[in-house]
C-alpha cells in the first residue's frame, strides 16, 4: 500500500521556523496535486497549502506570507517551509496527494505534530 511519509515536525518557539518534508513510499501514478493539511485540537482539518503539477501554488489566508510549499509532483515529494510560527499554528500536519480523475485528495500521510510554544 502506498503511503506518504512526513518528517520534520517537533517543538518550536514562537517566531521560529520549521520545514516539513513528505515523500511517497513508492511511485503513485498520475499525481496532479500535493498539499498540506493541518488539524488543531477540536477543529476540523483544513487545507493550508497546495501545489499543482503546473507549479502553481495556493495558500490559506492564515499562513499566506509565512509558509511556502515546494516540491516535485512527478517524484511525489513536497515540502512546507514555515516561518514566523505562532502558537495558533500548533496542530497535526498531514501531507496529501491527489491523482488525476480524483475529486479530492486520495492519499494521506500519518501526520506529524508541530507545537509552537515557549
């Protein structure tokens, strides 16, 4: 079974930076988008950044200007560079991939915890 494997989570102080990485455990054919979701305690999972096979990116307003998504869709790798982190960024972060003809993201990582606290 194909999995997305995330790395790079942990504890960081407010104002700090962190980079998450994600890669597929084996090749997934026809990926046309990869993204990062996060879920804070008691809240719904939200899409915060997406990168398309065209290279286009989009961000949730809550992270725009602070987070940068990059990656190689063809290779199934994606990164999320996070700067100026705030306590409200504390959440479990999930890597995801969407294949052609899928209406929603259909591959998921196991999630990695990020805690922003002094």
